[in-house]
C-alpha cells in the first residue's frame, strides 16, 4: 500500500485526507488514516473585492501548517493540494499560494471548475452500487459543481453559486427576509437552467449524489446529531421533504437561535441558509425525491488520481 495525502482548499473550509491506497483509479481500495476539516472562510469578501483578505490568508495558512505537520507525522509519501473557487476568483492568489506552499510543504494547484467536478465525481461514485447514471452535486462556498456520468464524467459544469456567495450577495437580514430568499432562489433557478443547457443528461440522472459541508450539515441537522458521526452521514438518504423542512427551519430562525440546532457547526451558522437554499432548489428543479449524501468526495478523488 501507498500512503497518500490530499488537501482541498475551498472557499469556506480546508480539509485533509491521509489514506493508505492499494491499486489505482476507480478500482483502488482506500483505507482512511486521518480526515480533518477546519472552517477558515478563505473566500471572505472575495466576491466583492476579487482579492483574498489578509486575515483569511492567515487563518488558512495556519491550518495548512497544522496539516503539513500531520502529513509528515503520518509518513505520507505523495501529496496533492488543490484550491478552488475563492482562489479562482482572486487577483492575489499567487500571494496566497506562496504562503500556502511554505506552510504546507506542497504548492497548491488551481483547479478549474471542470477539473473539480471530475475529481468529485471520481471520489463520490467509485464505490457506489446505486442506479446510474449519477448526477453528482458538490455544493461549495463559492461555486457548485454538477457532473453526470456512470463510470466516468459524461458532462460537467461549475456555476458561481455556493453557501458563502449566496449569503454575501443576497441574505443580509437576520433571519433572511422573504424578498431576499425569493431573489436568491430566482438567481439559483437561472443558473440551474444553464446546467440544463450545458449538461442535458442532468435531467435523466437516476441517482442524485450530494457532496460537501452544506449537504452533510443538512443531513446532520435532520438526524439531530449531537456530534459529528461520519458513519451515520455517509450514504444517508436525505428526503426532499426533510431537506425542505431543514431549510424552512433554518431560514426562519435568527442566528442566535439557529446555532442551537444539533448537527450545525458554529462556523456554518451564518452561511447554512444560503447553502440549504441551493440544495432544495436543485431537488425542486429536477424533481428528485431524495439525495444520497456522500462523505467520499474530491479528497477521495484526489487520492485516487495520484494512486
């Protein structure tokens, strides 16, 4: 077996996977050794300023320094680190990449939205037995990736909607006003029409697979988990009625009340309504009755890509 590490530097969170891998690609067997997640909000204000804020860079590099220590301690021999939406949108990303390389020991790669979608698909579907084709949806902080396929991507698109971006653009009241939610839903609906045009297979997918923090948080809230439980969340079937109920509850509560929902991490209290809005809009748009929640995602795809 080969010990491999992958790091996903997103708009809202930074995550690490260290795994022992036997084989390669979709057929590889992964044995996770360590999974870590920290919310650093790298994308703080980037939608408006088009620059990464110095405080956000400092928070993120602090976490990358911690991850570098973990990677070396666990003896991973190969490492791949990638950055996504916030870095794509920022004029000063090289400044961040220089600091990240020094902290982590590996320079991050800037992924295109399409590459991000393909890696998420690989990670999420390699071990699935549900009916194909799959529509894999990775709801991030600044963007959401959509990819359709059976054993490999057959169509993919990345669109600029995510929990942080929707919140910063539209949801300014606490709790969000009805007109703010309505405007956000309308904008998301327009973006989903773009998905239909670019990825026509989305409408005929048989299984909807949801990835990333917004989706797993909605599952945690629905399950009422007092603490994170990966086994309970992974492949949980989030029914559309339950997703609507979670969205409605969170959207009508002020932040000081919302934060007390079991399963809701403190770092997501202010952006979960924007993320849940994206999830329920997706389920409504294509009429999916349920979403299969996956804890295997781009991190797993990155590991498989270099196995």
